[in-house]
């Protein structure tokens, strides 16, 4: 049987980011993954465009808001003995 010590690192990846606005004028200081980093991780697969990423973000934010609304309406169902968290 062949065993390899430290196999936890075999599935590790790292990503590199850059500021979306290299001039430094972006008030939100948005970051984006560098093309080299994405290519290194995905090989030849094409990633989502900025528009597609924004659309996906909006959908997921809507889904989260629905969940928050449910929790706000119904509570969490958790009870605390001393009234504290």
C-alpha cells in the first residue's frame, strides 16, 4: 500500500487578485481575480462575464433576503435559558 503524508495540500489552490480600478478612484475598492489566476484554476473553461456575475449576485441576494424575511417573521426557533445569547 502506498501512502502519502500531508495529502491535505494536494487539493489546495491559490488565487491572485487586483483592483478592478487600477487608478484607485473606485470608492468600493472592488477586486477581481487576475486572468492568470483564473486560467491557472480553470484551465480552458470560460468564466462568467462581469454582467453574468452581477446578475448571479442579484439573484443570490434576493434568495438571502427571502430567508432573512422568514427568520424575521417566524424567529429562529432557538430558545435560551437565561434570555441571553
